[in-house]
């Protein structure tokens, strides 16, 4: 209790903790080394303060039910460690490494301020990783001192690669740089609370001479890495804060062989979309559906050319049925075009009048009348008038809802109306679909 270790505290490969091991309020001013140490009974690191790394690589905690709360200025390394009983871990640190850590029973991992790596971890029962919103407290309810930590107050998960996500629950975590590739059962992953994902780059950008603006949505780190590699971005300096106007580069940038391709990223989006949909969070799944379609649209190996063209059209017209403003914009443009074409070519100069022509048979008084109707004529002058605009608008609005206006039209006007009665209701339906996708419960 209250021990202070000024140099390296070395407990590596220790086998003597056959009874309870309680480190209460210890201070490790240098590295604390517990690699391959075996703790057979209850183990507590209550209110421990680590100024250097806390190394617990391949340690065994066979019956511990609570571990922490502890504060570490640098890294808590639990890689390869084994927890044999239900346990609650409370860690405030700069980094937490749980690579290939094995939990043989249920576990709750409460973390503050840390960057957590869960790559290739193994669990056979539910494991919950939760971002703790306030400082941990001791037995008396007094907050634990976190003055060693200066990083942002959020928990960032950097990898779940190679894990079976069926039993994993992440709550209030930042997944902006999280790698999902290689994980199993991602469709059963549970993301609770406020989950943060990387946004698309902000502002306007140039593609050749054309300015482009990326649609705001949540994206996976793998898509960022592929787009950064495809755009030829230079690698970001180590430890640099990501620039909001650029795609984030991956750990193997710019090697294309080690960067996920669109086919791989589409599969990740598909599984995470299903996880949200199974959790009855349809609006939350919308961005994952958008990302899946984006990757399929750019996949030149797994997606046929015809399907890619359909996806291009679907994206251009309505953002895969998720951007109502885009569909409504195209609808307004189509209606305006229809009105202009009708005023120019579709409306006759005046309503056609009926004419009667009669024939008188020779030698008789009987007269036969044949009633004919003139073909509507388009005026050469004064096509764009207020009266003609009113008629063209009436025809166009009726076309949007599959109705015939009953207006006499020229031959060209008839075909213009037929086209608008097919195209404009489809654009209206896409807009309704996009709104439905954002508010569906």
C-alpha cells in the first residue's frame, strides 16, 4: 500500500502470487514490468499511478474480479494476457494494447482517454468496452487523480482486426481510425451510445478542372486509406492530427498490395449496415449503405460494367436513394426543361377547330358530312408568353403524378409529355425514398 518504485519495477515471470496480490495506491515512476507473471488469486491495482509503460504482456489473472482503477501516462500492455474469471477493468491511459488478449469469461472494460487496440483478441463470452465519461473513483467515492494524462477526453479504438465480433459491445467510442478488415461476424457487432466515425473531407476540391464537394457521411478508415492511396496523397507524418480536408492515410500507405480494395471495403460496409438494421437503427445504417454502393461503383474487378453504370446513374440522380435534395434538384430541372420544351414545340398556336366538308351525290339531294379535326400547329412567333407558360406548367405538374392534362398538344408535345410522365414521377419517388430512409423507424 502506497509503495513508490523510483526505478524499473521488475516482476517478470514471477510465479509466487498464490494468495491475493493487492497493489493499493502504488506509484511506478519508471517502467512497471509484469510480463508473463502469474496471479493465481485476486489481483488488485487500486488507484495505481504509472509514469511509464505498464507491461502485463502474457500475464495470467486467473481469478481476478476487478482490475484497477489505474492511471498510466503511457501504455498499458495487456497483449497476450489471460483473464480466467469474470472481471471489470478500469483503465485511464494514453494507450491500451489488448492484442491477442484472451478473456475466458465475461468482461467489462471501462476506459478513459485511451487509444485501444483489440486486434486478434479472443473471447468466448460477451465483452463490453465502454468509454467512461467521468474520472474513476476510489472506495470512498473520491475521484482518482488523472493529472498524468493530457490527451483528449475520448476513447479511440484503433483495431478490431481478426476478432470474432459476435460477443463484442462498443459504447461511446471513437472509431475514426478503427481497422475492421479481417474481423468475423461484424454483422453481430453492437455499437451503443455515441459512436464516432471518420467524416469525408470538407470543402471544395479539384478533380482536373472541375470542382467537387464530398457528400457528408460517416466512413470507415479502410475507405479513407483506399481513396488516399488512389489519389496519390503523401504519407502523413507520424502522430500528426488528420487534416479535415484530406483523406486519412493508412499504416501501409501507399502500398496498394496492403491497402484494402473496394471489394473488401464494400463487404465491411455491408456487414456493419446489417448490424445497425438488426438493431432497428435504420437511419444509422444509411451511411453504411451509401458507402457500400460507393465501393461497388468503384470496384472494377468484382462489379460488372453494366452494374457499375447503373450505380453511377443511381448515385447521380439521388445519391443511392439517400439524398432527397439531389433527387428534388433533378426533378426541378426536369420540370423546367419540360415547360420550356412545351412552350417552344409542344403547345399549338390556338385550339384546333372542327371543319365540315360535304359531298352532294349526282342526281340526289342527300348530303354526307365528314367531320375532320385539324392537326395542332405550333406558332412560329410568340412561343414564350405568360399564357403558354401557364398551360405548359399545368401539363408538367399533371405529368409528375401520372395524370393526363387533357391539353391539345402538337406531335412533339405529345412525346415530350410521355417522356415527362415516365421520368418525373421516378425522380419524385427517389426523393420520397431518400426521406423515408432517413426517418424510418
